[in-house]
C-alpha cells in the first residue's frame, strides 16, 4: 500500500504540469484572437471634411468633399437617404460631389472598412426630405408587365427607376424616386415630381411639376409649363419653356425652335432653326443665326435684347 501511494504522489505533478500547459495554450489562443480583432478594428478612419447642401429643388442634396482623403464610394453608406449606396462605383476627391435624396431628418455618412469597421464621418440635417414611398420596384414591374406596358402613377410615391417601352403618366402629386425612361413612347406629367432624369422616345410634357435631372425627347418635343428641370433640356424638335418655368442647365433643339416665354434658363439656348425669347432670362449665351433670333423684353448673359448678338450655332 505504501508503494502505491508513492506512485500516485509521483503522477500528481505530471498531471498538474499538463493542466497548466493546457491552460497556457488556451490563454495564448484567446489572446491571439483578441489581438487580431483589435488589430482589425484599428483600421484608420478617413480624415475628411464634408458638407451637404440642397440643390435647386431643395430636396435633392449634394454631398461635397471639402478636404482630406479620397473616398471610395463603394465603402460609403448614406443612412437616411432613399438609396443608401448612391455613391457606389464612384470616388470622391476634394472639390467633387455626389447626389443623394433624403427621406429622414438626419443623414449619416458612414464609412465601412475592410473588416466591417464602421465610422460615422459626418451627420447632416437636410433642408427638406422626399416623401415616404408607397410602392417599390415590384409594383412598377407588375404595372409595366416587366417593362413593356404603359404605367400611370397617380397621387402615389414610387421608389424605383421606371423603365418601359410604354408611355409614362405621372399626375395629381405622383412622384418617382428614380429615373424615368420610355424607349418607345412619351412622358406626360401634371403636378408631377421625378427625382432623376426623364428620357423618352416621343413627347415629354410636364405641366406644374419638377424633374430634378435632365429632360430628353429623342424624336419629338419637350414642353414645360410652370415646371422646373434641374439639368439640361434636349429636344429633337421644339423645346418649349413657358409660364414661369426654370431650367438649371442648357436648352437645345436639334431641328426645330426653342421658345422661352416668361421663364428662366441658367445655361445656354441653342437651335438650328429659331430662338424666341419673351420676358425671359438666359444666363448663358444664345446659339442661333442672327436672322432667326426673336427677342422681346429679355436678358441674355446680362444684356438686353437690343444689346445682344447671338452666337453661331455651328
């Protein structure tokens, strides 16, 4: 019995050493994981100064890179905007800007690092926000039968790009949070808002509404009455800007006349046929043959009709 007890006492230190070694190894493994996690979380935050300001429609806003590091748009999230990934596929350098559409009273610009680390680069209070969506892309797809039929957006907010070969009608406060394209027909808007470009095959007609981007008719007229367009207006035929309308870009007709009546164009006006201005303000130049320039009670590039000579359209 004495010999057996001595053997047990000899084994006990060996077991203790093994247990201690196992504990050390486990602690080392845990420490390694913690160290790696901490190392990943130490990915540096971009050093930038950002600003946000509303565009002419007061709802769409520009995020402006004022100073600091180049920003990869694929790593930015715009919390509180219609499209939180609106800057994907772009890079923001100093002096450049991206466009967003707020739907909340606070916009957070978030940088997402390589290991999932998130930094809030800045927080802004937009001047105004877009209305909350009533329908999304599934509704648009159903109504257009997959992009082949016409669609009417009557008094509701559709959060989707509207793309179809049919006609598009937006009325009674209807709103599109995205671009609007008809590859085979027209756009007819009455008390309508589109936050994006409108590009259609046939006539583009907007009365009492807003297009935040450009307005293009590939084969026909663009007609604006008491309407605003945030980008350029391009018509294959007549471009008509009347009844207190405003275009924050250029207005151009490829083959017919441009008429600006009781309205404002902050860019240039170009036509190969005729330009008619009446009680109009054009901040840029007018490009048309002098014989085809009809101007009354208007200013062009800060000059009155009698003082201004149009530029060669070629």
